C-alpha cells in the first residue's frame, strides 16, 4: 500500500518536473515545479521524514518558489521564443547526461539485485523531537554555521539588488 | 513501513528527477528556468538522502536534507538578486545574450 502511494507520488513528481523543463512559459514552469515538490513531499512522508516534508512544503514550495514567481512578475519575462538556432552542443550534452544517468542506474540495479538494505526501523525516526535532539546536540555547530550563511546571503542579496545611485 | 518501499524505487525516482533537471539546465535559455532545474536537481539529491537515511534507520539523512534546504534558500535569494541586477543592466535574462564574461 505504501509502495503504491510512493509510486503514484513519484510519478506525479517526475511528470510535473518534465512539464517544468519542456514548458516555454516561465510562470507555468514555476507552477509545475510547485506540484512536483508537493509530490516529493508525499514521498518524504512515506520515507519516515514528516518534518522534512513539512519543510519542503513550507520553505521550498511556499517560500523559495514564491520568491521565483515574485521575481518573474517583477522582471516581466515573457515566454522563451524559439530562435531557430540549433544548439548541437547543448542537445548532445543533455541527451548524453540522460543516457549516462540511465546507464548508471541500470548498472546499479544489476549489481545490487533486489536486495534492499532495510534494517530494523526505529520508531523514533519519524519523530521530530528525536530529530531535534540529534540536530541540537551533535550538529549544533553546523546549525549555527548555516544561520551565519543565511545572514551572509541576506546581506549579499541586499547589496546585489540595491540601486547603485542611492 | 519503509520495508514495503524498495530502495530501488527511491533511487530510480531520484535519478529520473536529476536527469530531467540536468537536461533542463543544459537546454533552457531563460536564466530563471535554468535555476529552477538546479533546484529540481537538489531535490533529487534530497530524495536519495532521505531514502538511504530511512533504509539505514538513522537521522543523519534528514539532518543533511535540512541543511540542503537552508542552503537552497540562501542560494535562491542571492541568485535572484543577481538576476534582478543583471536585468537592470541588460534588459534580458536570456543566457545566450549575456556573454560579457564569455571567452
């Protein structure tokens, strides 16, 4: 049953990611990516990470993609027009990347067979309180470093987007 | 619960999303759509991390994903600020027309 839900959510994520890439209108691309991220959030819940799923919806779909949409509206970027130019290098690299990753995946499946390293599942894995205990004890320094990084990004974005004559 | 989801399905989904993202980053011309493709690739990596974290029964996968989301937020804010500054100078965010630093 979980498997069925996982496959359905993964399919939604993949289909809308494909729509995001092939769409020419950037606004539609952002909206397709929002749906794709909701599908991914469902898979995160099934992978025993409900807190990360909430973060995915609130921070990724809610904040980051809305920021993208905001900048798109601000810049008033129209749909990409086909310019007729062949871009052979990009096309070859894009096709090659897909082939290489598909080959790597197939090779991995053939090598590992059907053996899935499923271990005993601790019940506290899905518990946000247990996650917080690990995060604020073993990884406290990293957490603080990320807060400094976010401050640096805030200052950097302010300096970059500021008008120069004021 | 994870026992009923094969890790191979997680990795297959992750690989498919990463391939779609890398193809989009190479084939699109609009800088914002390239940026969206990069966000998609980060999410593919997050899915693989969570899959392994759940399969191994540790919290480390979730903690790494937590940091990746925070860094993606920082990256999005700085990247979009660069696009706004770029648009103010060149009136376009088509990456084929912005070639000041090329060659």
